[in-house]
């Protein structure tokens, strides 16, 4: 087994934040002598190219600040080394030579900023949030509009014709042929980045690797009529999302390794030497969100390294060059003879900066005192936040990234939900009492330690409870200012868009709504209830949407047109929530609705058969957890382990694993029991009976017969 040791070396700090795919390495002109140059595009509009020699920055060119850079790509003539730098800034694309001459300026005339881009020969592929355009020699060739937001694009170098593949927010990859979608390939999570396998597309030139926002990796072979999954790597440890992927032979075994960067600062190296599927060989655990990573030769022509760029703009390398030299035994000294001098220079530089900072503070206070009309200017700072559903544990991943240190974050919500902290956070989490009269259901404060720029937390929602989650993010800059971000909690917050059709073999409940509403009005009501609904209704007169509840695996189908909508689901509670929301929305618009139901009694058993096995699992896990300490005391008292049954011995042998699994068990049990109660109430609501007084009897029976599903289902239907 090959061992890999990489050492971190910090190189450079950009003036502003750097977003994904805004750093590229240029190829070397002289492989033996030269190191690679780094092209960087910053959020303040600066584009620069520099090299690193003896850890010192050698600037080749640097542009003036301008519009925010959202993408950096390398291009050139087909068949030649791509050594020209193309950057996307808002709606404009600019090209720079490696000497800094701006030889190309193209205004795309699109209405929204360019989100992702690719350059192949004379072809430019540009994507805004929802519009894809292919330009040839700066002339519009193909255009296509999508309902879902586009996150990334990659171009397959096929022999006959290049094929764009677009990664969309609705968990679909869409290969294109000119102005048409060939097909849609569903992947397990929301894709955040795409790359050609081995940077070439593999043997067939049609293989791509994707990373998702919930930390999954996978490889697909893009065919002409369908995509084939080659391998997938799940995320059982609930690691952060994938922010960047590269292929580079850092292990020096002749096989390109897959380099993966995650949003929490983790770097992973996967090897393909002995198998077609990747094997994890190396992990580096950082603390800052990494947005870009590439393998190359940067500081020393004789040593390979992985160059990383963080969201805050730090450029650092994970180099294979040994930074220390062993002299025998355990004695180590630094290789660099001038290390002491560099440390002294840095100390002097820090002292000088501190002196200038104090002088600026004093001058500021003097001006404020002398001029009563003086006002402080608040510096703007960028915050990147996301709120996305994780299908592994049915919670929302909430991430906050700032380009400057965060002092504190206040989370406020007007509906009940659970805020779960993440172990890697360095902030102190505290809860405050809430007064419902102030429209507060949740108040949570995160007090951050020094230099905290990233926070991550999990949010557990309850379907049927909807409102707004507000984040007040306060920075450490003076004068203090706070930024407000809002995220909507949908009524059906655990439903995720699906490409699968409704299972015709499943029993279904149906709700039909008619009235004097328009096609657009019903679309907006459904958009209010569910995620991943397009902003505008499709041009067709009728639309069909399919969703899956990722916690219970139940399905929902929505078919709607002008003056008519039909909803089908095996979960009565889903239909009940939709009915309540639709009625409220129609009342606000003063629209009269006619609502009819087709209730299928078999759906109760179908839904309970999804819940009861999970309840049984968590109940049994709780019993095992409660036995760990008594069994340990029994063994510690001198009793022989022979008196233990095989089942009890298994519990002791796996005590650590049981404790780890139990951490979220009480929350999951409460969640499932609440769903059983809601199902019971909603079932009788449709026939006009209030059964809330019978809930205690229902829970007593559930505790007694959770391992006998049919017994409980019969009781449920007769109570």
C-alpha cells in the first residue's frame, strides 16, 4: 500500500473572497525547470497571474478591481496547450494572455450573471441561473432555458461533436445536443461540481465525475440515450458537501488520483491503482472552506503538490516536499536555513501592521470627536449561505461562510424546529426562551471564537409547520454591522422532487380541487408548499410533478391546470396539509374552492408499514443502550462473562457503536410517534371526527405492540 505524506505550506492571501472554479493552474513550458503559474479571479473583480519561487510571490500581471469574477477557465486553439485565461464577470467574458494582455472582451447580453462557463477552441458555453447559451466565434449558436437552476457544466470531447452536460439544482444531469436535452440522468444529491474523468473523459471520452452538496461522489458514463453509473461513494459519516474535484498523480504511481475538496476544509485523495473504484488513501482536515483545488508543481519543480484556495482567499499547498529532515533518532531540524530570518521578518511585519492599525483607530476617533456630523461607513461583506435537504437523515444542512470573521449568528424562526449542532463547529451554541406573542418559536445564538468564518448546523423540520428561518450574521469589523438572510420552511418540507412516476400498485388517496383559479395561481400555491418547483409555470397547459417523502418514502403526485388540480398520495397527512394550505391561499385571494376526496382505507396500513419498522428499530436500540451500563457493572462486580447470554455479550462488545447510533434516537422516535398521531388525527378529520382525546390510548398501544405491525394497524383502524 502506497503511503502519502503531504505538508501544508501557506503562500498568499487574496484581497477578497474566491468562489468555486475561480483558480486554475497553467501548464509548464519547461517541464524540468519551471513551476506552474496560478491564475486567480477574485470577488472584487481582480484577475491575476503569479508564480511562487522559494515561497515568495512573483506577480506576472494583475488587473484593476471591477465586476465580480464568477468563473475562470483556460482555453486556446484546439490541439494546443490551453494557456489563455478566460474569466466571467457578471454578464461579460474577458480573455487574457499569459503575459497579461487583454485580447478578448465579449458582452453576452444575457439578463442574469454568468454562473458557470466552459471554453473549447472557438466555442464558449455560458450558463446563467436558468439560461444556457452556446457561442461560436462570439455568435449565438444554441440557446436553451431550464426550469431548474444550473450549477455547473462540462464538455465531453467526443469525436463527432462536443457534448455539453449540465448539472442542475433538481438533482438531474442533462446532456445536450444543440438546443435540445437528450435525456435526464438522476443522481442521489444536488450536484455542485462536474469534471471529466482523468480530465480527458476516460477511454470513451464520455465519463464524468460529480460531487454533491450532501457529500456524495459518483461516476457516470454519458451515452447517447442513457447514462450508466460506474461507481458511487455514499456519505455515511455525514461529511460536508463537495466543493472541488481534480485528477492528478500525486502518488506518483502512473495512475491519476482523484483529489476531492470539501466545504469544511477536508481534502481527500482517492487512488485507482488496483480497482476501477476509488480507494481513499489520504485525508487532510482543514478548518476553512476550500473552493478550489488542483494538483501540480508550484513552489519546487522537483516536488508535486495540491494547491488549495479557500473561500476567504487563502492560497496554500499540500506539498510532497519534506519540510523537515531527520538526523537520526527523533532529532529533527528544518531544511530551510533562513527559516529563523523569515520568522523574524514576519514578526516585524506584524508589529508594523499593528502600529498602523492603532494610528488609524486613533485618527478615526479624533475625527469623530471633532466633527459631530461625522458618520461611520459600514463595510459590506459577502456571505455565502445554503439551506439544503439531506436525504440521508431527513434534515436540512445549513451552512454559513463569510469572507471576514464572524462574531455571532442569531437564528430566529416563527415555527417549531430543531437546531442540531455539528461537532466541527468552534462556536458556543445557546438557546433562549421564546414568547409566542413575539412571533418567536426558536431563538438560537452562536457565539464564535476568533477567526471563525464558517458555521454548519442541521435543522430538523416538522411537516405541516411552515414559516421563515432568519439568520442575523454579525461580523467582527468596526463599526459592527449585521447581515440578514432568510430561508423558507415549506409546509411539505421533507418532500423532494423525483423523476419516478407514481407506483401504480400502491393504494392512493386522491384530492380534487376545482374553482375559478388560473394555471399560474395554482402553480404559485404548489410552489409555496413544495421545494424545487420552477419559478414560472411551464408553457404547456398542464403540468405534472412527482415528489417523495425522504423520511417515510411515500409519494405525492400533483397534476394541475386552469381551474382544476388533482393530488394523489398514500399518506393521508400529506393530503391534509395540502388541503389546509390551499384553502388558506384561496381565502386570501377570495376564491371559492370545491374540494372532493377519494379516501382509500388501504393507505393507512401502507403508511404505517413504513413507520412501524423504524419505530421498532429505535425502540430496540433504546433498550440495548439502557442495558450497557447494568451489564458493565455486572461484569465489573466479578461475575464471569459466561453468565451473559449471547445477546447481552453482543451488546457489550458493540457498546461504542450502540452509543453512537443512539445519539439521535430519542429525536427520531418522537418524530415518528408524532407522525403516527398526525396520521390518526388526519384520517378522522376527513370524516369530521375529532379524536385528539384518544391519542394517549394510541400511544399506549404503540408502546405495547410496536413489534407487531398488524396488531397495531387493526387497533389503529378500530379505535
